C-alpha cells in the first residue's frame, strides 16, 4: 500500500507479530458505524474526501481505514493527509462526520492477514492483551482495528492490525 499515506510512527520494538510504536499526532474524519461489516460510514467519509465538505475540496485517500471500539459503539475513520494543516481541514457538511485528533501516543500492535470478522478481531484483541500483560504495559483507551486494503482484496493478501494505546 505504498502509494497511500499512513500516520507516521517510530518503531520502538518488534516481537514476532507484535510491535510497540510511537505515533506522531494525526487527525481523522470519523462517523459512528453500526458494525464491522457496515459500509454506510465508508460512503459518508469517502464523500467527504471527494469534496462533499464546506470548502468543496478533495483530499487524497489514505490508509488505514480505522474502526475504534468504544463500549457502546464502533467508529469508522479515515486519516486526514498530513499535508492538510488543522486550520485547513474542511468542516464536514454532514453533521454525522466529526474531526478527531490523535495526539502523540505509544501503541501496542498485533499485525495479521485474513478476514476481520468479529470473531477474528476478538481473537486478535485477546492475543494483543496477553502480550501487553506479558510486557507489563498499561492499556490506555480503546482498541482500534486498522485495515489497509480494499474489501475486494484476497483475504490472505490483506494487511490488518489491532492497536491500543499503552503506557510502557
């Protein structure tokens, strides 16, 4: 996925499928999604970056598409390109779209390929939780799913990650 921009990070530790990363601050556009298989959020966010915003400006597609798991809801998020300064981020026309800021943070990550159905995601979250406990890190915040490929990609070629902010 080298042709698409991703949030910048420094790799602190690599341990098999697990990584510890320090992310630079970044912004996303975010909508509430009904479930992991939902695509209504994708359509809204794609419309936003395609010019359906207050400034009628188009933005480049970025990766990954992020789903954050809050207690009562799931969000779908597109990363805003780093070339767009905070003061230049167009206001959404659709009130369901929110601009979210991620400050500098340290995250624990598990990388995996294949599908991202609820069972698989839960399995990966559990494996990441076990690794975090083994490493004596403290979880801060919610788990996120990061998907780097279009849904029509062959499952074995997909790049996926589960991330969570930690205090190392």
